[in-house]
C-alpha cells in the first residue's frame, strides 16, 4: 500500500489530482481543508473556531488539524492515503511521521506540484468565478486578499517541508503546469516506479 503527501501552494491542483487518484486507484483522500470546511458548514465547535482564520487565509492551529488527521488514520486504509493540504508546518510533518509509525504505516512519497504564482492567481480567481457562474458560492478564501495571505503562509510555513522531505529521501517534484492528464501521468510515474 502506498501513502503519499501532495505538496504545493494553493491552486497547484492538489485536490484535483487527489480526486483522480481516489477514482482510479481507490486511495483515500485526507484533505484537512475539506474537513475544516465541513466542520464550519455543520457549525461544530471546531468549525466556529476556524471560520475566521480560514476566511482570512491564515493557517489554523497544528493541534486542530493533527487531531482531525489522527481520527481518520484509525479507519479503513484500503488503497493507501493521500494527504492533501496536510502537513503544512514542520510540527505537523513530525506529528504525521509519528502517527504513521503508531499505525505501522510508512509514508512513501511527498509529491511537490511545482507551479508559478501567476498561474495560481489565475486559477483561483477562475475557480471562484466558475463556482458563482454555476449558481453556487465561491470559497470564502478564494479572493485576492486572502490569496495573498495563503501564498505567504505557504512560502513561510509550508515550503520548508520541501527541504524536510528531500532530506528524508521522499521528495518527488512534478511539473504542475501541464494539463490535468499530464500531471496525472507524472504522478503515476512516481507511484508505479
Ligand atoms: P485548503 O483547502 O487546503 O486550501 O485549506 C483551506 C484553509 O484551511 C487554509 O487556508 C487554512 O486556513 C486551513 N487549513 C487546511 N489545512 C490546514 C493545515 N494542514 N494546517 C493549517 N491550516 C489548514
């Protein structure tokens, strides 16, 4: 069983690629962003605590997201886990390593989706517009102001994980600028090597 981390800034395509891996390989997507949005929408205590932080674009506390992930690791492990948007800090990365060890699981690859900032802004603004055009509402944090903060959070707090996983011999860089299928094929190359 293969367990992977998808690393990359907001809008890099982590969620899209994770969705395809779920479809095609029966893997389990663990997106802390999705879990937090669910908590917010269903009005749980955690949801109330995180709503403002998320809308602003800052990271929620390590304690909260580690707690969410800890719960999910107890369940079914079928096709392996895809960690999507977690870990985002060095403390989360250390905690994930320990949690996996407790479960007798290994982390196999940290796959970095490499993109550039202009693309991210276009993609996220496009994602917001598409949601509205489809009659829905855009994510509260898919706006220019929050995006700036989300990008800064990525570069300050999350991008050190690239070096961290490189040092562990787990890092695999993938060109995130190609089509969805091109990126998918590059990821498949990593998983099937
Ligand atoms: P995402 O859907 O992954 O872009 O996450 C949306 C928002 O949820 C982020 O901007 C953070 O506010 C919060 N969030 C998601 N995952 C984490 C995490 N691992 N650590 C801290 N905050 C997170």
